C-alpha cells in the first residue's frame, strides 16, 4: 500500500469506529437529557438502567476496537487469550439468539492472530441475522497460529465483497468502511506470510486463517 492507500484505510477504520459507537453514545446522551427532566422515581431508575446499559455497550465496543484494530501496546507481542475471549463474549451477549462455543488451546496469541480472530468473530456474528451458533477456535501448530470461526444459522448474511477483501483481491479504490476491516486482515496475513480464506453456504459461514509466528 502506498501512503495514500494507508491514509484511506485509516480513515475508513475510523469511520467504522464512529459508526459503531454512535448508537450507544447517542443513547447515553438521550438518557441524560431525560434524566435531567424526569422527576418520577421509577422513571429515573429506568433512565439510570438504560444509561448503564449504554455505557457498558460503549466500553465493550472500545475494548473490541482496541484489540481488533489498535496496537494494544500494554500486552507486548502477544495477548492473553482471556482478553480476547471476554471481548467476544461481550459481543455475543449483545446479540440475540446466538450461542457461543469457544475452543482455544493456547494461553496467549500473537497480536496479529488476535486481530484476525476478533474480526472473524465479529463477521460471523454479523452473519447470524436470525441467530444461530458461533464457533471460535484457534491453536498454535507447526510454528503458526491456525484460526477458524464458523457461524451456523437458519439464514446467513455475508457480503462476498468482504470475502474478496479478506482474500486481498478487492482493489484499494473499492474499499469502504464495510470492507476496511477485512482489507486490514489481508494485510496482517500478508505481512506474516500467511493467508485467509472463507467458505459460504446458505446456512454456514466458515472463516479460516493460517498465520506463521515469529
């Protein structure tokens, strides 16, 4: 990527962050306005509960963006699996009718692998528009991190433009805030000397990655 492409990608990722935070932050603003005018104790308690929910949703999204897109500098070259797991569990908790199955063999994973795993989990969750099962698995084998995320449900919604971005075949000029994360993952995989792939059917989406370590 040249400098212009890098700036465009950064701008698109920022747009994605702002879009995802707009709803919970807006809900907090509305809640504060209602709380300022409300005098009924029961309604004030309800406003406080909504504020608490919106604050948690905002914090969960920021934790996701920190690990999925940011440097996460406090963790060194690897990230504790428990950190990634808590982020995924928070994402799933905010969804409807989705069951999470978790299978990670390692206590820590390289930062690049964590970025891929978290973004795969988000893509799988987004695909389960009518609920279903989200399976998240990863292990270190033969000097490489192997990651698989599978979303299975009665209806799978996945834009194959995102798949093209994952595979690195989407031109930079066609990127959008919707495909920027997938394009970033393709760059992470390329830098590591690995690869990404996906398989899509009517009731399942499977996302896979092999990322050499070191």
